[in-house]
């Protein structure tokens, strides 16, 4: 497949031998937005003479399903995509993520949070609001202010809790002047502070997206992270985690989103037409690529 004209402005900035990845969550069937993201990553890897990887981000055991994981591989193969090496399945590597969390905890950069979501909302409402971060209102810091004895007592009692990054401590521990390289834009400054004390692990999901994705990109040697513009703000937090954990810094390329007839981003929860449905309706791979803006 030739490189689309929309990618050509990025090519002079493309790292030689770039390793990219497509990393969907198997919580539903692939739709045209996923097709665009996968083709974007694959095209840049091919243009760089590099490798394209497939990863299944299935850490959310409450929503991910094996039949969706199988369907992802079937759909991508039908589109004509081929990936290097075995598929990395995140749920098989939880000890690795726990080890990364332990490294942050040993440096005093994490703290247990015993608040429920409802309790956080009540506190924010009582305070008249909270600063808005990329993931919603920033956590008000309730459990950050607990004494060491109070934390120890609650943990000893088996109180359910999440692990939050102490953003102030993390920023103090990170090197100054964090930035990231965006293809076609050059170096951009990082400001992870608006995320506040973000959750990096909770009872039902033992490691967060933010931790797992940065861990796996480093482990798999990903040198060019490609994803939608809606995830560009997360890059600020990911660069902070990379710096704290000594992981390599990849380059980034954020692509536009495929929108539905209502002008909204295609999403599984809105029942965007799946590749399976398009294939059943008689659409071939070439037509599906065209529908995906390729």
C-alpha cells in the first residue's frame, strides 16, 4: 500500500527503522476508527523500514473478552495487515506492572487512596468544584493528607484502595524541562500537572492504562507512538512516567479522528459499525480502508 498524501509531511521527521504498534482493548469489535489507527501505525513503520507490532490492552478484566481479542486479529488480517512477532497480551504480564508500581512506591511517589468515586464527587461538590484535568476534575488530595499511622491502620484492616501518583512529589523527582517530540511539530513542552494525583492501580484493575502503555512501549522497543489526537494530552503524563522509571523516550505522531454522521468520534459504546458488519454487508478490504479515510 502506498503512503497516503496526508502522511507525507511527517516523513522527513520519521525516525529510521521506526517501531510502531497498534494497541486496541478487546472490549468490543473493531470499527473504522480502529482501522484508521492501525493503518496509520503500519504505514509509518513501512515508510521507515521498521516494524509494526500488535498489542492487546486487556487489563480491564471486567470488560475485555477473549472472543473480541480473537476478532481483532481476524479483522486485521482480513485488512491485509501483518505484525512482527507474537501479540503481547497485557493481562499475562501483571507481575511486571506490579514491579514498576513497587519502584515508584519505594521512592515515595505513590500513596493509597481509600476514597470511593461517590465520596470524591461529594468532596468536589462541597468545595465548589475542582480544577479540570484531561481525565476530568482533578482529585482533591483527600488521602494524600492522611498521616502515616492512619494509612497503615486502614491498610492493616484490609480497606479497599487505589494507588495514586503524588503529582507534586513526582514533578519534584523528575528532571526539569520535560518535553516530547511530535512528528511534524518538533519538541513540545510537557505539563503533566493538570492530571493531578492520577490513579495508577485500583482493586478491579491492578495497573492503569497510563502505567501499562508506557511500560510496554519501553519493553517492546517502540520508538514511534501513534494514536488519536484525543490521547495527545496523555503524552504529558506518559513522558513523566518514562522519566521517573528511566524508560526510553519514543517519538509521537497523533492522527485525526474518524467521525460519524453526527460529527462525534466513532466509539464502541455508541455502536459504531463494526468491521464484521461491514464485511457481512459485502464491503471488501479496499473499500473499508477508503471508508476509514485511507
